[in-house]
């Protein structure tokens, strides 16, 4: 489980990055659209935020229970395997990534969930700020990503609801894009359907953690789906490599 200090820092807003330009949104939007078969919810207080977070968590647990034969390998390296299957949320793929990380569960999730250290190591993320905090480790973030494939995929902006919670003997950090009226013309607004990272102690090596992620991102804009698929599989492999290097330096 997360330490009391870490949970307090997240819920009280003491993880706001200094000098951030954007928001991974000011006045909190009252309406969120939750996909994956979940109905729309108004976030006018903690009870709604808590219910929204619980449904998001349950959606990720459902993904985590999908049978192995439903997945097709998209990319495989010595340390990481990426699978995919057609998404039920949009005309794209749900990607599954899995690999071992040489560090503790808490350290891994501390580097993944919204916070200043994420910008220090994630080569794809260019800026991020936490806009609103709720109890139970919920927050709203806005972040930007760099261009990919020689800028065939131009920089994107995302506004996500993020939730970190204990799961079995480890942790789950999950998120979902939400509607936010403020848009900037220099960015295309992408949309993350329910996504998240499960991190548990590796059963075969007590010094490692097993990190499993589920990602289904609609980048939007005028780009071929084949380019999106190629970029996503490679980006996820790079994510593991960048994360491991950051943890070794920490």
C-alpha cells in the first residue's frame, strides 16, 4: 500500500510541478464522460468522484482478467511484451504491455502517477500540471506529448481524471480522459479511453516488480491508423526502458 505521507501529498496538492505551463484542467468541469459502458457522471462533489473512480478501477480489473488467447502480440523485446486486441471503446486497439522492473512497487508507481518526477524521465511527456485534487487519491491533470514518427503525429494535449489505489498485493494507477472546454489551438486534443498500470511484486524475484499496462488512446486528427498502431507499440517499449533508467538513477 502507499505510505500515508505519499497519499497526503497527492490529495493535498503538494505535488504540483513548479513552473508548469499546462495542466495530466483551473475550475473543475462538472461533467465527465466515462466510456467503457459506464454512464455519464456529474462530478459535483466527492461522492461522485469516488463513484467515478470506483467504476474506472473496475473497468481496468475487467481488462486485467481478459484471457490470454484474446490478445495478439504486437511487439516483443527481451524485457517487454506488447499485445493488442480491438478496443470496444473506439475504432482502434486496446494495448497490453508487460515487463519486469528492477525496483519496488511503491517506487515504480511513484514514477508513473501524476507528479513532478514523471516529467523528469518520460521522454514523450513535455509538460504536465495537476489541476484539481479529490480524496481517495483522485486528481485531474492536463499534459502534452511530443510529436512522434518524425512529427507525422503532431504534439497532443490530454485532460485526464487520474486515480491511484491499492490492488491485491500491489497498486493500480489508472486514468480516463474527461471533457474540458478550454482548448488551445496549437494542440490537437487526444482522448484516453480507460487505461492504467497494475504493479505487483514479481513472484519469481522479490527484488523486481511486474508492471502491466492497458492503454487505448485515440490520438484524433488526420493520421493513418497504421501509423498510430506502430507508434503505440514502440512508445510502450520505450516507456519501460525510460522508466527503468530513471529508477536506477533515483
